[in-house]
């Protein structure tokens, strides 16, 4: 299978790397609209990478792209006088520049895979024999049209203006969020040192204004003003640096000294007014040979701090979905399952982001944290046991082919995983109907549900059943099966 990826940002690059490590792919091409000259200017300011995003980078052996980035260990929400209202630990969270992550991923990917100056302007669909649709061609600005073969997959990771999303969902539009952001970044080593590992957010709920600061490196500080556009008119397009500074001074006139220091010394040539999207997921996220990931599928409100982390989750889970395919004919069903699962997973980010937004625009003192913790992510559950491998695992363990796993068959698996002592309680936990055998649905529900405790047999089993662990177990069990058949 050949995979064509539209978009060379974090989502597209991480997917290409994940596919190379976790799936059997013949060729990968990443199309990026920017050129080598314009790309550095388009990488944006910075981001907060939550624990699930950090885990995803480590899973594709790219954790070191965060070297030089700052750990964020706590959040301080303060009022207009600088008095702390809430202080929260953040765990394994990083503040990073987008450039550091993108450039690090590009280095790992290699130049031969990335095709710059390829802006996809249209995705062409055709009907299949089954009555569904497939992508048959891609059109690029100034580069013509490229046909898509029967055995190729197209992944759109190009952002919320996705041409694939437009093709799959005619007439679908995404509304702009009520809350806008004016984002800047500046080299201020002294202020970066004072911020250290703390994300500081100053709130003025009566005005519909908040100002956040964090230091992604030892020298650079990112400052962002969030404002309710129904109460505050944004700076005019093309506003001068002087006009932007006046805007910040007006709405942060009595902010604490740390904020005032940033406003007076900020490099406002970097200023950008961001119009976040506040929208439900589109009706269709896939067709028979194409799928949406990252912001192309689910642009998230900035309150979540989950945009990049969720895109990295997409990359890992999609790569594992493709890695589990045994035949190209399985692709449509696999994409359907991936899209349905991710729509359910990401709905949590959408709902919680809107809850934080409503909290922000309310007149009372904000109660919600300005981010969604990585603990709500489904990535950890996936890495414990990727859903696409469950049928393979069940078939391999079902030695007699009767459709249920008995105790000797379960013992064989636990022996290989070093969990023999857990046989009794693990079997009983999985055998819900107490029939003496575990069917596929019982195995699926047991291994995908939350274990009763961290010391339970199911918890220990799930920890062993990583993608690599499943592969190793399948290899050993299948060899035993082959040996047994040869001796019959």
C-alpha cells in the first residue's frame, strides 16, 4: 500500500513516521503547501503539549524533539491584582515552539518523503461498485492532477480548511469561536527565567479578557490575549505594532507588573489574531480509501490545549489500524472503525473545551482550568491493547477453533507473558457469563474496560499487551500452532 498525506505539519509528519515504524507501507508521500523559504514563517508561536502528546512522540521514538523545550509543571490562575486564585500541578506537560516539533519531525522523516510547494486545492471523488465513494485524484495549485490508484490511501492532515473534508461534506462549514486570541512571542530571557516551569494566566472575567504567558525555551516567552469578541472589537487587519500595543494596554491597563513588562517589551511584529473554530465534527471523516486526521477532522478550541496532542494520537492509532490489515480489501472497514472510534474519543475534547469557553465568557470568576488534562485521552488504553489487533489475538489463542477460549488456552498466553500466577482471577474477570469459556465479545469488553484496580490481573495483562507485546505473543503462539499441526 502507498499512502499519500496532505499536509506537512505535526499531524502529517508524525503519521508518516508512525507508519514507517508500525505498519507495512510500500511508500509514503507527504505534500506540504509551503516552500523551504516560507515554511519557517508559517510555523506559529508555540503550544502546550499535554501528557498524551508527549507519550505519542515517545511512542514513535521522537521524544527528543522536545529537547530544549520547557517542562510545564504547574498552572497559576491569578486575578487582575496578581493574587493567585488557583494553582494546579500539570504533570508530564511541555511548552514548546511549533517550529521545534515540526523541524524535529522533518529531520526524522527525511527529505525524500516530503514534497514542498504542493498545495492540494481539490480532492476528487468517484463512486465505487458498492455505492460508496473513494478518492480518485488530487489537484495541486500549479502542479496539475495526480491520480490515486486502487491500492493507495489518502490522509488529509492539512488543517481545518481541508479539501478532503470539503469533498466529503459538501456545504459543511465551521463557525468561528466567540473567543479570539491575539498571540505574540518575544525573546525575553529574564522573563522566561522568572516564569520557569509555570503557566501563568491572568483573568478579568468582568471584561471577558484573560492573558496567558509561558516560556517554551530558556529565552522565548509566548504571550496571548484571549478576548470575548462580543464585547471587544479586535484590532483591524494590518494594524500597526503601535495600534496593537495600544489595544493590549487598553484591555490590560491594570494588569500585574509581569504582564505589563511583557506588553512593553513584546515584539509585536509577531502578533497574530487567531480565530479558533468552534464546531462539531463533520458528518463524514472518511471514505473507502481516505480519512481525515488532526485539525482537518477536529479543530479544537484553544482552551483545550489538546490540538497537537490529539493530532499525535490520531497518528499513532491510525498507523496501528493500518498495521493490523492483512489485506487491502479490509481498508474501508478499518477506516470506518478508526473514524468512529476517534469521533467518540475527540468528542470529550470538544465538549470540555466548550465548557471552559462558557466558563470564560461568564461574568463570574472562572472555575475551570485553562486546559484539558491528558488523563482523559484514550491513547493509553489504545497502547495497552490496540483494538484492531483483538481479532488476531483471539484467533491465535483459540487453538481448537471452537470460538471460545478455555483455561488451557488462556494459560498458554499468560505463560508467555509471565503472568501465570494471574490465571484464576484473570479468567474469572473475563468469563462474565460464567460459562467456562471466553468468547470474543467477553475478551473485547474485558480488555477494553477499565480494570478494577492497578493490582488486578486484567490491569497487568493490559500493560503487557502493547502493540509490540501483542506482536511478540502472536508470533510465539502461531509458531506453536504450526508446530502442533506438523506433528499431527
